[in-house]
C-alpha cells in the first residue's frame, strides 16, 4: 500500500468543506441532484485547467453537461464527443451547445509551431489530435496575418478555431438528425479570456443544417472582423444607447434600467435575441 499523500488528503478535505458549504446553504441540494440531472446547456471546451466550465459561467453541479479536450477540437470520429453530444441532445434535450475556446490556448499554440515546422522530430499523439488545427493554421495564416491589431495572430487563431469547430460539430450526424427531426438546438461559438475571466460571444449561431450551409468561408470572417462581445461590453453599449435615446426624448432618462432592458426594445433587439 502506498504511503499517505498529504497533497491528496488536501483534496478530500476541500471536498468535505465544499459539500458542507453546499449543504448549509441548501440542505436538499444533493438529494435533488441524486434524483436527476436536468442541464440546459452542453459545453464543449478546452481541457486547460484555467477554464473550468461551471465556474466561468457561475453554474452549479447539474446545470451544465460538459465535454472537454485539448483545444476543443471536434473530430467526426470521436466516439466520446459524439456520445456526449447525442445524450445531451436526444436524452437531456439541451437547447444550447456552446463551443468555447480560449485566448492563449496551448493546443492552438502547439498547432502553430507544427504548421511552421518548428517541432522537428518531436511529434506526439497530441499533434495527431491537433491535425485539424494545424491545417487551419496553414490554410488561413496569410489572412490571419493581415488582421488588424490589437488582436494577435494567436488570438485570431483561437477565435477561428472556435468557428471551425462549431461548423464541424454542426456537421455531425447527431445534429443533422436532430435538426431534421425538428429539435430546437442551437450551437454557439464563445471564447474565454484567461487574462480577464470574461467570456465573449463570437457572434455566430447555428440552428439548422441550412444555416451551416449558408455560412461564409472562414477567410471571410477574417476579412470582415467582428469584435467578440463580452457581457461587460454588451452592458456598456446598452447604457450608451439608452443615454443617446434619452437625449432624443425617445425613452425614459438613463438610470431607468441597465439590466439590458434597452436591448429588448432598442435597435439591437434582434441581435440580443440571437445571442440568447
Ligand atoms: Zn486550450
């Protein structure tokens, strides 16, 4: 028998403290969870330890179904991902599938090094896994290099990788079949900033195979830059809009509501609905 490991003991102590805190706040929490899970969202994200899915969206156990792998890659032959996706869509009936990458992704960085021939003889299984991202780097590097500051080429690649992977997810038989049967499920593309803790919406959603077929080529996304929208920015724009409209006497003075009420009624109402 291995000697006791105090580092691992710490994990059990932290677990006990966490379970006690949950029980104190809500004595029926674990009993309810044991009976059933009813998550409303599926998260397909990177395995990076700095992007803990539940934490960054403030959701409790039971509220988020999760699949993570290095660089949030979608392989059409990945039985793990396909089974998770099928269960989420067909059994749990989640309506939102979130493909979430992150800036500074080590997997994307590794793919860039591979694409630039900087790995030498050091190829590993991870590089095999990252092949679609390497291909992405090679195909779109010229367009990425032309994108304007402040986004770095790596940031842009991390965003483009999300756009690619959400397309690949939408092309799986699981989603094609679900949409053909009329199920209401939407794929979203988000990116997380490990430097500021904020999620950003990349502005594309997919709710049908027709929408997937109508998407512009990835190079077009780079030619017409879309600034990813965090909640902080969304609220700031909403407040600004409300001030402008108040000046015009169109609505009640600023201060009446910046809980995004402006978005429901304002000029960006449709955009807000799309984001939700
Ligand atoms: Zn990553």
